[in-house]
C-alpha cells in the first residue's frame, strides 16, 4: 500500500511538476534523516490536517458537555393591535336577554419580556454521548500518531531513494569514465592494428548505453527530490542537501538488536485504532438502549407583560413559574428494537475486525523479522559479489588491452559488473526498507 501511495505521488509530481526550521536558510535545507522527519511532522500537509482534527475533537467534547449545562434564554415582544378583536356575548350578561351584544376585548398595545432557564437533570444518551466524544478525542490522537508514523516512513523512503539513486549515478559515472578510457585504448590499438573497427563500435555502443542510463538516473534523482519536497511540505524551488550517506545509515542497522526486541500488538497504533472502533460500537449500542429511558429537565421562567391604549401609559404585570418536564418513550413501532439489533451486529463486526487485525499484526511481525534476516543475508552476499565482479572486469580489461580477450567478452564482463553493482544497491535499499518497516511496527520511529 505504501509503495502504491509513493508511486501515486511520484506521478502527480511528474504531471504538475508556520514554524521556522532552524536550518532553513534562503530556501535551502540541510537535513539528516531524523531532521527531515521532524521537519515533516511540523510542515507536512497531512500532519497539519491531523493536528487540526485533534483540536476539533477537543472542541467537540466541550460542545457535547455544554448541552447538559444550564441554558438561559431571553425573549421580548411588542404588539400594536390595529383593530381589536370583537366577539358576540349573550345579552343576558347586559340585561338584554335574547340578543347578542358585540364586545371588543384587549388593549391597543401589548408588550412582554421573559427570561427562561432550563437544565437537563437526567438523560442517559447525553452521558453516553460524553463518553463517546471523549473516545473520539482519543481516536483522533491515535490517528495523529498513525499519521506521524506514516509521514516518517514516507520521508525515510524518499530519503533512501535519493541516496540510492545518487549512489547509482556515481557508479554509472565511474563506469563511463572506465569505458571512455577503454575506448581510448581501443582506438590506439586499432591504429596499431591490434583491434578491429567492430571493437571500437562495441565500445562506443557501451558508452552510449551507459550514458543513456545516466540520463534516466538523473531524472529519477530529481523526481525523488520532488517526492521528498512534497513530504516535507516545502516549495518546489527549495534546495535540499542530505547530510547522511548510505554508509552511515547502514552502520546504524543493528539486525540482532532489532530482532531481539519484543512486540506487544496491543500497543500498536493500528490495534489501538481498531480497539477504539470496537469501544465506539459498544457505546453506540448503549446509546440505543438508553434511548428507551425517560428524560427529565427542569425549568424556571420569569416574565413581565404590559397592556394599554397608549405606548407611554401601559399597565405592567409580572409572572413567573418553575417546573419539571418528563419525557417517557412508550411506543415507536419497533424502530428502537431494530436500532438496538443493528447496533449489536455492528459491535460483533467490530470485535471480529479486531480479531482479524490482531492476527494480521502477529503474522506481519513474523514476516518482517524473516524479511530483515533475509535482506541482511542478501546485502552481505551482494556486497561480496561486487568485489568479485570488479576483479573479473579488471582482469578482462587487462586481457582485452593485451589482445587476449574480445570486445564482446569485455562487454559481458562490464555488464556483469554493472549488474552486480545494481544488485548491491537494490539489496542495500531492501535492507533499509525492511528495517524501516519493522521499526514502524515496533514503534521505534
């Protein structure tokens, strides 16, 4: 998955082309691997987004708690009765039995103001909601931790790619220099009648082929620098200088110490996240069950009303009341039962997923340890193979200059030497990456 993400970012870079860091001077960064990781933690866009999620979760907790705290509201009104309402009353009230007498009620102006205080006294979903929000805050912190690990891994991979690419370019430059020397010697041998034109042509072809490989490697280096710039969150014109070398990084690889480190899957961030999802599902089930419980709230209201036929001459009357409001769910046509059953199913799914993640992490640990051992063996083997191939090539080059070997044999020896160098660099990169993967699993980053 990580390789696919890096490939996607690389393609985007090909298509498109806060806090001050102490070593950033005039758009130039001089970074060790650790400094590059720390810089990315502060400036990487995904990290900034994850940090904002943590801040948002803290506000969400207060928002949930505040819903159960006392609430105070005020209201006011003013009415101008342009035409007062008229109704008919029985004439018996006015000594005129058998008739209907029109009577106008009210006053021209009515005013009012009131203040009401309410407080939630009991609501089970509210208290569970506070637990849920606290858990969501913890999950956002765990997500931030996961983002940190992913960012450090991406920065490390880009850092390794640059060093490996530059090492490959160094090998190609040295090989081109050797081939040009051989080509020069071949032309001298041709002038002396000790070589043929085909030998010169073969040497020219070899030089051209390696120069083409060199051009491709230069493009790869620039791409890898852009990939690192993207992970660091810097602009495209920022110059990056790497202070580490492949040799210094390899010296830090202690395979025995890493293999001896114990692994506790319950402390792994992926496990903590899935465990949090299980707890979240459990709280959702509690919420659905609590929805059938009654809810109780208290309130107090104080108001004043004014009435009169003139705005400046109104009679004012005060009023107040206090009370309790009880809400009891009685019948919901099976809707609550269905929601509870769905929540139970979701909880069971979350538990199953947690078991799957547990097994996955244990298998992953075993595989990564095996990969590290194998990568270390391959690295040491390819390192020795380079020395052997180099000696073979030097011997064949001497034989060619003495007329004891053909240009084809020299070409084959050079190809084998280049292949050995490439295999060595690949093995070196594989060792660094397998160590990185195990370090991430063991939370050593």
